[in-house]
């Protein structure tokens, strides 16, 4: 399975990165930005479906909580919730499916920047028609050496991770319902919203600035897409 994903995801992405680096004025940091944006644009249709599903569930959160309060029997509750989803044209699994589909791509991107070996190029991964760049500059726009650690980029990666998770996470059920009745997924989302950015900060800071840059750009573009989709939904309504 790993070899399969390496062939269809990792190697193609690595070749695209090297192809971008063949442009003389593009440094490793800028190539990271371009490749990350390109992948986010390709995955936009999936991200759009996920955002719409999240927005609908957030909008109907009160009604969903009422159903859970009214029907205490778990089996009956599950039936009523599925009926509710069907009536309101909500696919509760769209976000999960989107994440599952994106996992090999996200992991491959992360691995590329984690194990890229830049400025060295792994020629064993290159297609025959992809040339090895004459040189690869690791200074992003002349500001950061992305082969080194950068606390600034690590902080940007952490902050945008929090922002993105804040937009995506459902609001916690009202205080009237009591903590014991809160949806388990909502509680987990709230916890992850605060713990994940800390993890992102330490990982991106400990490894290198190029990983932090990838994370920051990916988060920022994801936020922009999320905001755009939500505004389009408001216009339609």
C-alpha cells in the first residue's frame, strides 16, 4: 500500500516540485508555496463539500441537540438523527471522507519537505523528462533560510492552524444542555483546536522552516477557501 501511494502521489508531487525549481529565479521556499497552493486548488472541490457540510451542521446544531435530548434510546436516536440529516440534505460523513482522501496527499507533501534533502535532489525519484536544477537556493525571498529553524514561521503555522480549526469546529452545545449532554465530536473538536496548534508549532519549529512554511501556506489557503465558500453560501441564501 505504501509503495502504491508513493508511486501515484509522492513521486509525482516530488517531480512537480523539482520542475518548479528548474525555473532559475524560484527558490526552495517559493517552490514550496507554489506546490502547496497548486495542491490546495486541485483539492478545492473536496474542501468545498466539506465546508458546506460543516456549515449546515453548525446551522442546524440546535435542532440536532433537541433530537438528542428528546430521544434517549441510542438506537432510536440514531434513526432520528439520520432522518434529520436526510431531510436537511446533510452528509455527515463528507468531512471524514474528504480527510481520508486528502491524507495520502497531505502526508506526501509533508514528507517531501521533511525528507526532501534540499538543496540536494534525489535523482532516483525523477522522471526521465525532468531535469536536475543547476542550483537550489534555500533562502525564501532572501528573508529566511528555510533549511534552518524559524520560530516566526513556526508561530505563523500554529496561529493559522488554530484559526482554521476554529472556523471548522462546531460550536459547543448551549450551557442549558449541560456538559454531559454535549456531542462527543464537538468536545473533541474543541480540545483539538487548542492542542493541535501547539503540536504544529513544536513539530514545524524542531524540523525546519520549510515544513513550517508548507504548514502556514496550506492553512492560510484553506482558511481563504473556507471563508470564500461560506460567503458564497450566504449570497445564495
